[in-house]
């Protein structure tokens, strides 16, 4: 009995201490959220010009620097092992964001005396500290601690991998390269009939929803509408998602029917619409609600395209080819993004790289080059995020073998919500 009393005494001592630490951290979090809001830190914008124009200066810069430095110092009072799992995530998130912001403010201090009166839209590389800004924007957009050199190497590897997929499909057709790419321009692959495009996407939607249960636990999501886009500002994209609606863009050019499968998957289900529907029902903490991570969001949309066959799509070579035709664009954009914004490539160098690796899409090359100049690092999010999800899935499949459950994997990724990849990886891989 004496031993039992001692054991009980130890337990009653430990539990209140843990609860006290958790309550104290809750107070720390609440203070962080309140003070963060008072700093009026603007969200990341697509345009580097907009981002640089909203940088803090003078007293605002000093206030932000003091806040994030004090936040890091304040974290030292807590032992993550004594916090709840949700608090541990918030601990890591506060630490990550504080370090990231302090890195930005360090560059900002050097930037202020060099800042042009009007920030030119000639490209980030042409500005003072342009390379430093690009390296920081890359981390901010991707949501991970990456370097330009790493992304360049990753991009080259992705280009070669996607080219192999395209060539595999070509070889199955029995055509040589010239005949294959000429055939892809055949009128049978294009239509200007709005009703035909609408009907095709409706059919894709029905097929995906019918097979969704194969890969996902939650199949009870809000309905997604399909409509023809009318926003000319977005006409350069084949389609987009907004407010429970998938829009396809059929304007002055015939629609490429090879886009039906992958585009609906990416933008609607199980891509952005599905992901946003799941996220809307999550009980995220006030700390987590402060931040968003495009590497997660766009990465999920790009990852979803790999699920086409399991969802009853990609029934023909050309349906699947549509996915790889757009994926080669995403892949080529990776080295181009680093090349233009960090290595200082000219338009001619970027165009030469494009033509070396992509056939049949020269009409959009300069559009993509100009996009990369205006929105540095944004294009990296798609491939980087998708590669993370694919890597984790493969790792779990190798570890678990026949016990691997694709639904459980997707649950872990989606039910965690948008987080930096190093935090999400710990949750998903355990």
C-alpha cells in the first residue's frame, strides 16, 4: 500500500504541472495573436511590386522586429513535450513564422535606403537586393526552408521525369515525334461548342463523384457547380475555381478536350473545391488561422491530378496526356523561375530553355515568362507541394506494405489543414 500511495502522489504532482504549462501557453498564444493583429501585417500578394510596396519602414519595422524577437524568446519558457499535440503545432508555427519574418525584416533594413522612389516592374533581379528578396519570397511561397539552387535542381529533375511520361504515351501510339505532335493539333481534339464542353465536364464530375469513395473517407461535400467563365482577366488559364464553382474558359479559341479530366480534378474534386470544403469544417486554432501556405494548397491541386485513373478517368492515352502536357509547363517553369529571378536569365535565355523542353506550346511561352517576372516564386508551389505529398505517400506505402490505407493518408493531409511542410510531415508520417 505504501508503494501505491507514493505512485499516486507522483501522478497528482505531474498532472497539475502539465495543465499549468498548457494553460500558460494558451495565454502566450492569445497574446501572440492579439499583438500580431495590431501590427497590420499584410498578406502575401502575387506581385512582387505589391509585396515590396507594403514593406514596413521606420518605427513599424522596429516594432515588428521587436515583436518577433520577443516571441522567439518567449517560446523558450515552454517545453513542447509538456504541451498538447495541437499546442505543439502552434509552438512550431510561431517559431517558424517568427524566424521567417525576422529574415524578411533583416533584408528590409538593408532595402530601405536603396529602395527606388517607384518600384519598377522590370523584374525582381533588376532591383537592389533582388536575389536576397527572391530567396526569401521562395521560402514564403513554398512554406519550407528551401534555396533557389535546390529548386533549380529539383526543376531539372521534374522536367526529365515528365518528358519520360509524355514519350511513353507517344511510343504507345506508334508515332514518331513529328507525326505525334502534328496529330495533337488535329481538329478532333478541339471544340468551340459551349454545350459540348459543359456536357463533357458534367460527365467528368459524375465519374469522379461516383468513384470518390475509393480514395477518400469524406464524400459528403457541398455540390460544385460548373459554369463557363466570363472573367477576361483570367482568360489565359483553361479554368479556375471560386465560391463552390468550377469555371472553364471558352473565349475566342476552341477548347482543348485533353484538358477535361485533369483540369476538373485540379480545380474541383478532389482538388481545390474538395480541399476547401474539408478545411472549412476544421477547428483550427487562432494561431493557425493567421497564416496560409500556397505550397500546400496548390500542391494539393497538382497532387490530385495523379489520382485520375483511380477515379475512373484518363481512359485514353490522350486524356492522360493532357495532364502531362500541363505538367511539363509546370516543370519547366521551375528552373525558369530561378533562372529569371535569381540567376538573371534574359527573356531570350528563358525562351530557349522553354523551346528546348516543350513542343507545341510556343504560343504561351512569353505569357509564362512574363508571369514569372511579375509573380516570382509563385509557380514553384504546384510541383513542390505535389512532390511532397507523393513522397510521403510512397514512404508510407514502403513502410506499411499491405497495411497502407490511401484514405487514411488523405485524411491526415487534409484534416491537418494548410501548414508548413516540415510541420505537416511530422503529422502525416508520425
